[in-house]
């Protein structure tokens, strides 16, 4: 088993994760699922990426939601 097999986030950028989630849920749906102000108040990819890169607990929630979405698409 390789690293990419065991880690669904291997090689995936945070920007790709965020844009995929926004395309699927839109900002309002994302804000409902993850209670973060940067998703609710004047959301943008740039400001959200800045926040997520500095806030490990928030990034973890976003990554978990992305992995969950990818599993449901299969």
C-alpha cells in the first residue's frame, strides 16, 4: 500500500479542497456544515485559505468534509 492509497489527501492542495467544497455546497451550505465566520461573512477563497492555513482545527474540519464528499461520489 502506497502513501497515496492510505491518505486520501495526498497531493491535494488546500485551494483545490476549498474550491471543490464551494462548487458542491456553495458558501451558504459550507457555512451550515462548518461554523466558521470566514464562510459566512463576505466569503472568498483567498480569505478562507488565509484563515485555514493559520487555524489547524478549522483546516481539519474542511479536510474531513472533503474526504467525506469524495467517498460519497464513488
